[in-house]
């Protein structure tokens, strides 16, 4: 696995990864209507590219295939973490999150927050994140449950 910075040339593959992962993996915890609202067929590539380009974004790649991606704002918000539906449970989320957490510490940010799906909650809990709030967010007319989570990070001594 190779982790590198996001490039605008990645946008189509990232959107496909996002759509297919939500419609396959997250379907275990959310209804079909909820995943349709969360990841609609007509995703705005320009808006996504702008969102990704404005933040710290990394992609995991294996044999020329993007297997995951993660996004961080420099205000300490872990915005996105998705792993390709065919590459689950191979350490990709762990590797991406390791890089995100190191980047946060390098920038002197002491707390990382994220809005985490039901599906991703166990992963984040294992990494020491704690639930601050269970919430219902509205997407495309659907109310989806997710969790506001946080983790304190310390600079290495």
C-alpha cells in the first residue's frame, strides 16, 4: 500500500469508491433510502474536488487502484474516511488515520473531532475516540444516525 496526497485527477475514482462503499458496506447499518440520500448517483464532482482540494487529503493506493481516502481540516475536523468496498479489513483505514493523526499533531492541534457513521464507530472507538453526542443528520430528506466523536492528541515527548 502506498499513501500519497490527493490529486484532482483522482476525483472520479474517489467518487466511485465513496458511492460503491456506502451502497455496499454502510447498507449493513442504514436503509436503502438512507444510503441513497447519503451517496446519491448524481454527486457533484466539482464541489467534491473543491472540498478535497481545500483540506489535507490523502489517498491509499494499491496496484494503481485507490483503496481508500481521508480528509482533514486544519481546524481539527476529520472530515472523510472511506475504504474501497473490496479492500475492507486490510489495515487501510488504520494507515490513513495514522497519517491524519500525525498531521494534526504536527500542526499543533490537540483535539480531533469527527462525525462518524454507525458502521465506522467501532473503528474509531478502538483508536481511542469517544462519543460526545449521538445525532440525527438530515441528508436528502432522510434522517441518518451518526456520532460526534473526539480524541485528544498529544505531541510526542
